[in-house]
């Protein structure tokens, strides 16, 4: 398991969560982040938090909206049609 150069890893965080209250866990995480030396880990934590706290809706095209509507009504397409649409979408980017 990757520990990112610190003494704490995800398994330890999970173990801590089962024992500590939410407030204690938050303080422990803050202390751990404060002691981090690697900027890339701090940047990853920031990205994760930004993602989790983002309450914006996804921006979809009219075609994507149509496909979502069709999917909700159980209209399906074949795998090859889906792959063709994915390829077209990837080429738009």
C-alpha cells in the first residue's frame, strides 16, 4: 500500500475513523496534512476536496441530454453504436 512518504495511510485512516469521533478525526487529518512535506499530496487532497464539495451540475450537450432521457426510458443502443458515439465525443475534445 502506498503511504505517500508519511506514516499514515488509507487503512490507518479507516481504522482511526472507527475509533475516533468525527471532530477528533478532522483534527487528526488537519494535523497530518500540516506535517506533510510533499506538495503533490497536498494538491491531491485539495483536488479531492474540491471535487467532493462541488455542487455544480454536470454540463451536457443537447445530444447528451437526449441520450440521458432515452436511457431513463430504457431505450438502449448497441455496443457498436455506443463505441461510435464515444469515439465521436472523444474526438470533439
